[in-house]
């Protein structure tokens, strides 16, 4: 392919923050084109946990991840953004006028005035427990994400982890699976206190099994997972019958080619100026989980805020001869170009 595209802002990453940036840019009459290595929009929400409930989106006491993505797509529809999916951005070339030429793995060329990196955790892969024969059971009872909760209906499920994903999926699957066991090597959780409290209450009510201060030791089965062996801190072994094991130990971020663009990188994240979430390279911004700054919170709503301020700053590159006069969205209205 040798597709040539021209736009105002090229957004690398079509997750929720990248999608919302289209809306904020659209209010200022700036066109956007999004590129994502995944074959669909939504980022981690669609790829890893589409049915997971999210509780911290303003105005939604609870909303499923995929529903949020669908709503964002509906919200940006009037601005008619372009999408290049299933391709990774490989090269970034600055032009004489300060604009950029973005080249993807499939030779799609995107000319833009501003580049916005909204790549979430970048190219990521799950952190896997160090247990023997793990790969033999991948796809045969072992998985690192929950795409379809119905797969676990009336099954015996063991989850492992101490963060938000482990807590949230334990709560969710408690009403679906025949038996749910959550294993955590510590005795306190890293996730949201409210979620941890719900898990403890479910355990007290006998709706889930909670095994603390223990870790995964080994697994076995014939053609499919059958047993999960745990080992406590006191070296006591516990064997669980299990149809599925879901280790949720987080993701290992990998910036990929982005790490070679001369950006200031701190602990696998892009350092930004909190005034407008610009990077150290002119006309390149970073928003969402991929950036870092003092006090950074890796929340979707934080990314939404960053997207709004970024667009205010990017305006000067897209319309250098115009003065930005920002008004409330109720004054702007949401109109097509």
C-alpha cells in the first residue's frame, strides 16, 4: 500500500483518550486522522476487557468498556475523522515548514501539522507468572484477559493479582462463574479501596474464595487446564480444581519506534509539560497513559482533560494566523466541517 493522507492532527492511538481528542479538536475546526496497530478502535478497552465495567467516568455510575468506546465513536461522528487501523507508526519525518510526515508499517503516509501520541501503554504484552508449563495451557484454560465473560459461565475460575483488573473481574465473574477464586500474594490490594471492600464482602458472604499471602506454584491437566497449585508464604500447598486460570499481573509497556523520536522518556513514559501536554519536540504532544508528569494519574478522565488542553495549544500550529477565542461547547454547537 502507498496511501497518501493529509490532515491537521495525526493521533497515534485510537483508544478512549485518542477518540475524545477528535471531539475537542473538532470543536476548534481541526481535522484528525487516527492510527492504531490494533485492528479496531478502543485500545485496551476493546482489545482486553470490552465487557469490564468502568466506574469513574463522570455521568456514568457504571458503563461497560465497549459501551464507552461506542459512545465516543458516536460523539465524534459529526467530525468525520479518518482511521488507519492494523498498522504501526514506524517513522516520523519533520518537513521544512515544521509539519510532519508519518509513515506506517504498511506504507501509509500521513502529512499533518501536529502529532499527538495517545498510545496508552504503547505496544504492550501481559506480565506472565513464572510457573512451569504455562505456555502449554495458553488457550487451553489459561488467558491473560477477559474478552467474553460468557466463556466462564458455570465454570470454575481462578484469578490471580492484586490490582484493579483482578478486583473488578472477581466482582463481575462472581455472578457468572460456578466458582471464583482470587489469589493474591499479599494481604492488601493495590486496586481501588471500594473494589477491595466489595471483594472482601463477597468472600465473607461465601460468594467467592479469597486466598491471600499465596502465589501460583504450578498448573496441570490433560488436554485442558484441570488443577492450579498454590503455595503460601509458610510453604503450605493448596490445590484448586479449575477450568480457567486468569493471571492479571498488568502489562509490560513497550514504546516501540516512538522511543526513537528524540522525546524525553522517563520510565517507559513520555515526559510532558502540564501547561499543554507538549513534549520536548515541537508540534508533538502526548496524552493519556503514555505520558508522565508530577502527580500523573493514569485515569481515562485525566486523559480527557489532557486532550482538551492539548487541542487548545495545537490550534496555533493548525491556524497560525488566527486567534483562538474559546467558548463553551453550548455556544459552539457540534457541527460538521
